[in-house]
C-alpha cells in the first residue's frame, strides 16, 4: 500500500487533496503545513511519494524537495498556482518529478502520480544497471592485470593465462574476479 506526504500551508487544499488521494487508494496520508516540517516528516516517516506546495512558510517547496531528494529517492510533485521558467528550472534541478496546478483538477492527479512513480522506478533500474556495468568494468580491469601478472611470471601467452585463470576459478568454485584478486595479492 502506498503512502504519501502532503505539505501545503492551506488546510482546505490539504483536505481536498487528502480526500482525492484516499479515493486513489493511498493507505497512509501524512500532512504538514511548512517546508521545514515536510523535510522532518519525510525523513522520519519515509513516504512513497511527496506532494509539496511551492510557496510555503519557513522553507519553500522547491528547497524542501531539494533537501529531501538528497536523503530519499521518492517521487516529489509540486503543487502551484502559477508556473514560470525560474520555478520550472529550480524544480528540475531539485529532482522534482512533476507539477500539479491549483486549482487542482481531479483528472490531472492520477496520471501525474502514476507517471511520477513509473519514472522513479525507471530511474532506479537505470542506476542499478549503471552500478552493475561499473562493477563489470572494474572486474575486467582486475582480470586483465592478473592475466598480465601470469604472462610475465609464468611466460604464458594471453589465451593461456586466461585459460589458467578460468580453470582455477572452476576448480576452486570461485569467480574469475576472486581468482584475479588472489593472483594480484600474491604478486604484491
């Protein structure tokens, strides 16, 4: 079940949004009325999504979003009465997923929320793939170094060194990276 944090300094807006979010199936709906409270609530209660008003006391919505995004990777939507280039630019730099305009139209809420969740999921998957690729590249570098050590120390050709490492990996039930790390350790 999804949870959401709503932060707007107008109680009427919060109540209206809360009712619409209940209809959309949000199980837990948290509320606050200023940017500092939004940061505190978000980091302590860990909602699945956050909806912030752009203009709020103590800390505006974009600044709050920026602070929250440093700590949490959840979709954040901004609620605003007017959009200008500077607001959009700041929101983009803060990592905001989308905008909802006041007065809030019910038909805009569901697609905006669904797209924000889909985009956040896509970004998470891409980050995971990037990490996997970095790890693969790093492993390749270590394996190449270890191959070079075997070629120098045992007078092997490159294919022979690689086959030797593969055989060691199979015999010892270890990954090529683990074998390469061990070869480099014994060399130093």
